[in-house]
């Protein structure tokens, strides 16, 4: 490998879908025997998830004396999370950093970390996902051609909209709220009285501008980086879920690695987690401060219990198998 893989040439979605990426990756190594692992991210360069995967690549490059590296295609260049996930599970893309929700359609057990009010705090979430329950959930992806390397933080999600502050579920009634493409997300939002409208993150800004939707729900950094705050200035702190991000490797690529290289890849991914969390915590605070200064109106919800009550039936709908029940109770048991 001649140099650090920093500046990706443009690759079309079509090329990705047809497996062109794999051939491209080999060519990018210049025949020196090294390999650049290609990775996708919906967020732009500089976002903590993008930086974390680049850090993982830096460690990998170092530990393999340049045999392996990572190139991140940021800003959704390779397509939506849903599309790139499909490509990854077929082996057309080596790595993929996605939100957990689009995985729900592939593997129902991945809905667990998106259950409303499951985590009592940020530390509880980190402990549970870094521990046995988190690993057990990632392992369910292997049969779908995906290896779960690690979780990254995505913080608490809250509602924002173009119309008014949300103080209680009453205020959400009838509002069209965008959700990620996941049945659980749709049912959870509908349970509040809002009308859930699933769509990809990349479509949200335009849909807010055109009035196709009245609002959405997300963390501060995504609210900022997608510029949604420009159109939807009311941010109401429901903090209803802490769905994480996840870094995946295509199983096709994983299976081709030697077992020593697998250990290195896994270790580098794990070591990028504290790096990511440092950036994440800083970013949440910085985004919030910037947006408040820009005129965003933040409010605490007065009746958070009402949201908890309305969303509670989601558990009976989505926690049905013995595995799901066990993992949920293990996670609940880890709250302190
Ligand atoms: C963000 C997450 C993205 C994206 C998004 C969404 O917080 O970082 O990967 O999936 O949420 O709402 O779709």
C-alpha cells in the first residue's frame, strides 16, 4: 500500500452494487499485497462515527505494517444505510458503520437496544452493550453475512418539529414524524399519537422543508449535521431511546482473513470505541450549544411518564422469544 488511504475517488452506487468496490479496493493497493477495507457512513467527514472508523483504520494500518487499511466513504456517497447493508451482507462492501435500526428488518433480535426507556443512563447503555448482552445481539448477525465488530454511541434521541414544543403526548397528536426504517420505530412513534413516516435520514431535510413531515427524532449531533434545526427549531427532551451505532464487517471478507488478522481487526475496532465516545460526548455538548445559540428552542417534557406508559406495549410486541426475553432482563439487571 503506497500511502494512507485518505482521499477516496468517487465510486458510483451501481459499481458498489455490482461488486465493483471489491475490485476497486484491490486496485487501490497498487499490487503491494496490502488491502484497503472500504467502509460506508451516512454522516459527513468529521462526524464522530466517521472519525472513529478512520481511527480504527489507523490502528489497523499500524499493527499490520500497512497490509490492511480502511477507507471511509462518508456523507452517504455509497447510498443509504439500508442499501449499503444489503451490499455488505453480499460481500460487496467490507465494512459499514450504520445505525442499529435499519438492521431490524434483517434480524429481529437487533431491535432490543431500541426498546424505549430500556437504558437508565449512558453508563448503563455502555455497560450492557460492551458486555455479554451486547455481544449476543451482534452475534445474531453472523447468519445474515455480517460480523458485528463494535458498538458506537448515538446518545439519546428526542423529538424535534416545525410547529411547537412537545410537553406531553397530546402535543404530538397528528404530527407527521419521520422515523428510521424499522417496524419498532414506527410502532413506538405511532403509540404516542403521532403519525410515523419512515424514510432514510438523507431525505429528512427536504421533507421538512416541503412539509411532507412535521418533525423527526434524533440526537443533537444528527439534528445539527443534517441541518434539520434550520426548519424544525423545537427540540423536546423526551430521550425515549438510546439506539446505538454499530460497525460491521462483511462475513465474506472476515472469512478470508487469517485468524490472526481477525483478532487484530476486532481489537482495533474495540479500541476505537473509547476514542469515539470521547469525541461523541464533546460533540453532543458542542452541537447543543451551537444550536441553542442559533435559536433552537429546547424544552423538558412535563409528562415524561406519559411517554413511558404509551410506549410500554412495544415490549410485548417485540420481546417475544426466550432469547429476547433473556437479553432484555439481563440488560435491565445491569442498571445500577
Ligand atoms: C443517526 C445515526 C445515523 C442514522 C440516523 C437516522 O443518529 O447516526 O446513522 O441512522 O440516526 O435517524 O436514520
